[in-house]
C-alpha cells in the first residue's frame, strides 16, 4: 500500500517514494529484493556483472527474489563513447529479461533514446546538477534524479547542495524529478516532496542493511561513522568523488596537492575499484575509495532493510504531522 501519492509511487507501485540507488559491487539481487519488499525501487548495477550471461543470471535471480515487485538496472555510461561500451547491450538484455526501468548516468543518453523507446523501457537519468537535468528533459527521458554535493560517490563539479537543487528543479523542470545527496531521514522525503520532487534516492543510508552482501565490519564502520567522516578527492582529474575518509583518501589528497597536474593513470594504483571491492569482502575500511555521503550522520546501526524503511515511514508521518500543526487556524477554517 502506498502511503505517499507521487508520480514515482504511482508508476511503480511503491509504498514510499524512494529509489535504492546503485551501490556498484553491493547492488546485487539480494539488495534490490530487500528494497522491493520494503516498498522501494532498487537498481542492480550492470557494471558489476561485466559478462552478458552473468548479468542475465543476476536479473533472473532478482526477478525470482522480488516476487513480482519492480526493480531496475543501473547503466553507468562512460563519459565518452569508446569501443567496447556496453550500454546498448545492457539495455537489450534488461528488456529481454523483463526489466521495465533503467537508471542511466555518466553522459547524455540522447543517442540511446530511440533504442530505449523501441524496447519500451522507462528511463530515469541521474545527473549531478539541475542544468544537466534540463538537458536530459529535452532529449525525452521519463524522469531525472539530481544528486547534490552531499552524496556519496560522484557529486559532479558544481557541488550544489540538495536543498538548492530541489528548489531549482521544482522551478525549472516539467518532468518528474527525484532528489538525492545526503538523504537518509523521513523528514527529508517530505521536504523533497514539498519542493516538487516525486521522491528521493538513497545510497549511504542503506549501506547498513543486513541484506547487503558486505562484511559485517564494513557495515559496522559505516554505522559508527558520522557526517564528518567523508573526504572529497579526484577533483584534479575532474572526477570528484566523496568517500569514507581513510588512508587512501589521505594519500590521494597529498598526491593532488603536491602535483595539481596528476593524471588518472598515476592515481589508479590507489583508487582502483578492485581495492574498494576488497574492503567490502574483508571489512578493512582503511584502504580504497569507499563511496559514502553525509547521510553517514543518519546511520547508527546495522539493521534489516525492512526496519530501515519502517523507521523512514515513521519519520515521514511525524513530519507530515508537523506540517499539519504549522497550518494557520484561518487556513484550516478555509
């Protein structure tokens, strides 16, 4: 049963207007199924399954675990079209395997829009600023997700906060939009809807879900971290990333400070995704770029996904009650 009526909840039959964002290696069938049964829409990360057969198998596993509830596939497109780009194949595989919605990011999806329409997919395009959302709207995407500077992962180069993004999007967009970046509390869902959003996207808040296939020590470290425990790196190569502060972020910051012209090739021995994946497997969070945003301040315990969403729902209801209490007597009488 839906408790908030938005374009997002109506279109996908969600209980809460929440996207469970793609978490790279962690966004597998177990993750999207836990989100689906909690009343949200989750996304498998296609890049985590580089072989077509592996992606098909994971989609099939997610379909079985979700039991008819919706889930999507995240298609992270490289900033430039290069030989070997898998985006077209992922779109086709997703449609063939019964997926109805994809989340795109990384570059303008315009070249793929005819194919996406031919396949009958709903496309939610993720961007780091409203100006990119306006462009995505112009090429025909169904919805846009805008993530602010507070987000874990890639906040872009503009570094505009979620609160400002939401107000600008409400003013400038005609298609449904979703707000992310530091979102981890029910009151933020209500605030986003008040500014015109159809929902929110969460990533960091869900890193403490019991169903996440990551080491318990990793999840405990996330639960114990605060909003002050993130670091921004890689701005020098125009690929800004917000991650859990650790030995790797200190080393990368030093390299960028000592050599403003440092190259991505020089940084790669420190920032390779394989290093981060090891942290999820071992629980050692001292190395690797481990995406995490300011919503660390809203995580405090490792709990089942259902409990996270039950808490969000309670917070939503409290916030709606505050709004009702804020109405002036004259307005109520009218």
